[in-house]
C-alpha cells in the first residue's frame, strides 16, 4: 500500500468534492460501498456554499487524498467547543476497504491532537448506521448517548426517506500528550 498524501482543499476543489461526497453517500453509486445512506436519504449530501465556508474559515480544514484523476477521499476537521470535530468523511465507494479511510481519520486526529493541541475528537453519526458506528468504536471512539436532531426541512443536507433519523455524538479522547 503506497503512503497516502494529504493536502488541504482549496475553493478549486469544490466541484470534485461535491461529486465525491455525493457518490459515497447517495444513489446507486454509493451502494457498492458500505457507507451508503441511499436507503435513508435522497438529495444532496453537501452544499457547495457550506463546503466553501469550511475550506475558507479559520480553525477549519478540509483534507483531500488525490487519486490519478479526481479526489479519492476527503474529510473536514474543525475546532468546535474546544474539541476537534470530524465530518464530511468520504472515500470513493469503489475504493473502500483499502485503508484510505483509516489513514485519513488518523491524519485528522493528528491535526487535532498535535497541531491544534486539543484533547479529543467528536463527530455526529446517524444513529441507525450500526456498521459505521462499529467502525469508529474499533478506532477508539465511544458512544456518548448525546443525541442531536436531524435537520428535517433543510434540504441542503438531504431529503429523508424516514421520519426517525437522529444523530448521536461519538467522542474519542486522546489522553496525555507524551
């Protein structure tokens, strides 16, 4: 496995990243990967204007892993309430299961821990996504039992196919820095 090269996204990456994130979560293309939300949500997964703000604002970084022709993977990491916040995590569905996601999550944790000096990382996951939650639990995250409502009515984040969706906050504490 070749080493992954990480870089910070720029505004020029927005169209390709919208395509990547959508392919990983929505519609038929997403079904060949295991991160699909196609049974839960239709419509957009990411809004270009929200992505632009995430790329441009301080205390926020969108990390990209480039492939030969297009981004292979991306994630957003930011400072929120004194912790790292991890989101917009996407790996090309045809290339999942090869360690790219592991490497990208580890890089985002490194940024939060080593560059920003924060005590831990948090994220929100749709609570019915058992396989995804299990993946994070194997990487040191824990379920907090803290739930946040799904933004019903805000179509920038998708059109729900069921009425019981909610987010659970997952958290990983890094421990003392050696």
